[in-house]
C-alpha cells in the first residue's frame, strides 16, 4: 500500500500475535468517532454494534487521514473508489490508460447521504455515514424494501458489503463480523480515538439469505506457485469486464506470459493498510482496479496467491515496475510497526521471496527487493502521491538476513559508498504521523534522517516533489525525501566528525553516522565531463523510433523533477534495456495489445533517493 497516511493503531482484543496492548500512558481524546458511529446508526437504521463490528473488521476503525488502503478503500468504512482528485491512487500506473468510470462503493455511499465523493473519502464522520447508508441500502435491496428487525438478519447485507465475489469469501468475512459482534472489541486509534464495542454474545447470524446474493461458487483449489514448506493457497483475483460496452474497463490484472515476454526483475513489498479478509475480497472486486500476486496474513503467515506470476498485477502505481515485478501484500498498517509485522509474517514472506528469486533469477539486494516506498513516480505530478508502505518500521536488516543476504556489517577501507545499516533494535528515530496524526510510538526504525548540514540543528532535507515550496523536510513517516532506508547504497559525498555526507535525491545530504552506515565499494554514475545535469526517470521506456511499424502507441519518456547534478555520484543497482508491454483491453482485441516494444535505449537503475530511479546510459558516465 499501499502506503497511506496513518499512525499507530492499537487493537486491544484481537490483534495478531505479539501485538502491543496499547501505548503506555496514552490518554485517549474524547471519542468523536464513537459518537459518529452512534449518530450514523440512528440515521441509517443499522444497529450500532453491527456497524462498529463491520468497520472494525475492515479497518480497525482507522480513518487513515483520507488516504486509500492498498485495496483502494477510504476511511473507517473502507469505501472503495477513486475520488476525482485522488492523485496516485491508480495501482496500474499506466498513463496510456484512462481510469474507467465505475459505480464505486464510495460514489454510491456519498450519493446516499448527499455529499461529494471527496468528502465521503476524507471526512471521518461523512465516511461513517456513507458506509452505514450503503449497508442499509444493501439490506433494503435484499429485504424487499425493509430493514431486518434484528442484528441476525443483516448477515447477507454484511456479506455483500465485504465485496467478495464468491460464496466462501463472502461468508468468511460476514462470519468474522459476527464473531467480533459476539466477543466485543475495543481500541485506541492512531489519532487517539477511544472506541468500544460491547460484547453481544446472544447474536447468532441468520445465513439463510446468503443465496440471494447470487455469488459464484468458490473456485476449485489449484496449486499455488509456492515452495512446499509454505502454508499456501490460491484464490484468484477478479479478471472481469465491468462495462459490457467498454473492453478497456476491466480489473484487476493484465494477462501476460512472463518471463517469456517480459523479464521479472523486482519483488515489491507492500502492506495492506486493511485487514486480511477485506484485502482478499477487494482483489476479487473488478471495480477496485488493484491486486497483488500474493497476500500474507499477519497472525500465522498464511500465504494466498491471487495473481499468477506470469501475469501483471495492478500493484505498484508504476506500470513499468508492474511489468517487471511480483507484488506481495503483507497484512498490516505501516504506522504500527511490530504490532502487525510478526515473525510468522516475516518468515513466510522470506521463504516465498527466496523461492521466487531463485525461480526468476532476481538478485537478493535492496535494489531488486524493494518496498512500495522505493517505487518511483512515473511523471512529476504523480511523485508526491506515491505510496510509502511498508513504512519506517519494517525491519529490512532482519528481512534481508532471512533471505540469506544479510546487510554488511564490516566496513571496507577507503570505500566510495556506504550501505545504510543502523542497528534496528536501538535505532529509535523521531517519527510523527501525517496530517494531524500524533507522534508514533517509540519503536525501532529502518531509516536514518538526513539533514542539510552536519548538525542536528540543521533542517531536514527538502524534496522538490514533496515540498515544492522549498520547505524543510519533516519527521512525518510519509515524508520519504529525508529518510535513507536500511540496505540502500549511496555514494560518499564527505565526512565531518561523526557525520557522513551522501549524494541523495540530487543533493548533498548529511546523516549522523554513529554506526549507521557501512563503508563499501560500488559502481557509480556521474554526469559526463563537460555535460549538463542528467535527467532522472521513473520508468525505462523505449525511444519513439522503437515503435515504428508497430500498432502500439508511442509512450512518452517524461523526466521527473530531479536531476543528477555535476559532480554528484549515484550507486548503480542494475542495467536494463528499455521496453514497454502494451495491454489495454480485456480480450486483447485492440491493435497492439499484449505486444512488447523493445528499444535501443539502455538505462541504469540507481539508488537515487528513498525511491529508486532510472537514468539513460547516454546521459552519464561510470565513475
């Protein structure tokens, strides 16, 4: 996630193994959110405990500052949709395709309460009202215009709200909602909202109405692409046309024949920002336009494959990266750290990645095993909207060790570069939430902050995309422009006392280097002698001449707002030939569909900043 602007979630009764009971000494604010649920329940006719349980099983009552989850859902009620001004929310990341118009949950819920889509996405109270109204609308449609007389009768409406297209998924979600309703729940959200759902042990769901949803039978279990040691299953994501008159309106992935037609080079690590079952359900909803190849459950490491590795999932928000990668979603919330990133999850993920890396010959380094937060934007306007999961609390050093490629710990003399590798357990950096979120709990972090000068009093580094006004960087976890992540490699730009300078994002950046880096040797690129600053790209697309004689439309090669300045150096992670895989219709009926265009242009993949980047070999020299 999909990463989104959230802070520490603290579920108190049904968090995954190892979850904390809550921030010590936390003083919750008066719960406006609890009051919003009560008001929405009265307005809609939905039983308040049921509404609370539904939201808890979707988002643990988190609002996420109006940003979407990996599955494309907004707010505590996880209303799926792409509001009009939602930059960076299209997981396809393909500027050649328009976002199809669809009757989304968000749009319908907003219409039911008479507010704009954006309001229902970003305003907590409106989101809860819209979700309650939508659930009530489902119940009326299933009940011939009437609402159920008791909580037990809402079961089919709850199952429909879950979004799963098959009977097994819909029933599993609804069963979870009713289990929580019976047991009760309480939590303090990341912005200090205290909520409680009193237990309703007498409620027994009436499942007799489930047939009215006309769901498809559960797909036959077929072999998942997993190592034998993993608990792994296959549940297919949706591949369906949403509008019978528009073959470009489909989800949630593209058919391909990788690695025969397109090489798989990267594995992208995501977190879901929503719970496991809703993630599965949303990937089965073709209107969500989002998917991943695998989803891993936090509590026990269960792996669910949803897209075959040969096909292209809609996951990274960058079509070039999608073309060449496998996406793995991890149940969790970026701002919560260890609460959701359990050892079972780490180990299942590492076992899967080792298998995939061996199968597809993917290097086990931080240039190829990347977070969603390391994926570059595709055009300048979209850079700021890129997701930042799995966030600052993902333990990259531990993860790389589990992959069998531990980060180096011994410095080499006179190295020209450094590997970022602070001791995770003791690296507690000041981290704040995004927007109005409070500070995150003091947890170990996988980054070091970057300053403009060798002093703690110097401003944090500014990023031209995130701070176009030139304002300094911040401690917000979504502000990736001033955070060098563990495992990344940067060219050395100077030393002063216990401070180290690196070239980062087109600037000289200083970090307090108390055993935070390891000196190494690396191949680097720099501007050619006498040359101008070199442009940076978010995708390695072919030159226009490569499309000659092909029905595939020429894809523009647009530089980002960054450059490699004269005298700067950046570490090379790989060399790639430019290519583009064209897919625009569900049945490959458009001229040029499922065609690969390969160019003559070559690009270096470089560690440029927090996000990787591409630079043309003709614009730089090895240095």
